[in-house]
């Protein structure tokens, strides 16, 4: 992952064996993550089988704990069992694909959402001997943010800024953490400073747009996204998402077509291509397989009319999925019942997840239909 440090810091990690007692457990639960740490220590001491046993216990406690599965693969690999190792590597890869990937128009840290226990522990160990260095604090903050431990990330970014007050990278990431905590006005204040120093920071324009949209400042948000879209130079994945946030389906369409050709593993490209086609009054491409993603298959079924509102909402097990479903219900309703579409899109806003592409698209859809 890109938040990893290299070179001398990696050597420092390898040399230190004591527990990371300043570490805070993440989404996998403290028991599973402590087993993971003990397994790493046992493996460094040469007890591979005990390490494997503990990693399997950690995986049993937290079946989505990809770090533990991958670590077991590494131990098996180092022990000469490459066939079993490859199976565990593949399982870890699939686990990391199960959640929706971070949006490609966001900062690289926020494109890596998921479990980062190993990263956090490693940087915590580094910081025991390098407390006065800004870079390890920034790196651990990034790992915490990607792990969705936002308050801990914010604390690390603030420590980084105390050590290196002029770091625009740290200030930008502090703003991302503030925004994730709902402190949008404070985030905008920091992002204004970052963009004054670097007006072409695409990531910061995106972050400021999301914070503005959360506060209902649609004009300022859209201005930032248009600037970001121009700066992206046609990079298809990020450009598609920015254009979708703007509900500019004409501009999104060619980028979505490109991404569907380039990345058939991500079923959202097919979903969003059909969204753009439907909103432009074009005949949508046939609904393709969702590559084993039952949730996206449900959204495609809503688009095609083969799933009801009740069916898809019963499957929407998170606030984000409820917002996605409501947005697609609006898309499916728009041609025949504009009032129903507007009601669905208003519910997307009421869920309060401004970082979702559907949130911005819904607000822009509502603004357009009201004018």
C-alpha cells in the first residue's frame, strides 16, 4: 500500500520485537488483532506452526480480517508450502475486494479503505524510537484514516503539524479527517490554505467540494469539481466519478465506457454506465453479470425493473447501501414519475453521507429538476 514507508523505516520495523503497546485495536476486534500481533512475534522467533495456529484463530474470530489471512500465507510461503500460501493470498485478495473500493477521484489514502492493522502496528513501533519525526506520524495517520479510525488519524496529523508546521500534505489530510468527523467548516478552512499554496491540488479540490456539498454549498462544491475535472486531464476512472458527482452524464459517459472495457472486475462501472445512459434517455446496455457481487446485482435489477423497492431496501444492510439503492430507485423512476424520483433523491441527502458519489449526484439532480 502507498502509505507504507520504505528503506530505513522497514529495517527499523524488522529489528523491533516488543508489543506495540500504544496501538489501538481497529475494526477486526481487539482479540483477533492481538492474536495477529502474537503470531507475528512468534514467527519472528522461528515458531512458524504456532504463528499459523494463532493466525487461524484470528481469522475464525474475524472472517474478514484480510491481514491475518495474508500473514498466514506469508508464513506458509516462508515455510516452503507455496501451494497453500497461494490459496491464502487469493483469499486475502478476495476479502479486500468484498467492500466497495474507495472512490477513484479521492486522495490515494481514501482509495485504500479497509483493514490496516499491520501498517498501524508497524508505524507505532517506529514511533517508539522516532517520536520527533513527522513522517512516521503522517504515515500512521494515513493508515488510521484508511482503517476508518478517524479520531486517531486526526491526532497523528496534528502531531505531524506540530513537528512540521509547514506541511501542506499533513494539513490536507487533517482536513480529510475533520470532514470525516463532520467538522466541515474547519475542513474547508484548512483546505483553503492548502489550495492557496497549491491551486492545482486535485485531491484537495475534491475534499473541499465534498465539505461544501455537506453544508449545502452546491455552487462552491460544483465549481471545485469542475476545476478538478479539468485538472484530471481525462483520466477515465477519476473523471467518471467527478462527472457523476456533478450529474453531468454526458461528460461521464465516455469515461464510463472506457472503464467498463478496462476494469471488468468492478461491477460499479456497468451500473454507472447504465445510470448515465438511462438519465440521457439512451437505451441502456444489457445488464452484465455483477461478477459475484450480489449487492450490485440487486441495483442492476432495480434499474431493469426486476426488483422492487422493498426487495432492494431489505438487502441494503448499511447506510451507504441504502443511499445507493435510493439513488438508483430515483434513476429508475425518473422517466415515468419525476416526483417519486425527487423523493428518493431527497432521502439520499437525508442519510447524510456527503463523500458518496450518490450524495452529490442526488443534490445536483434535485437542483436541476427544481429549476
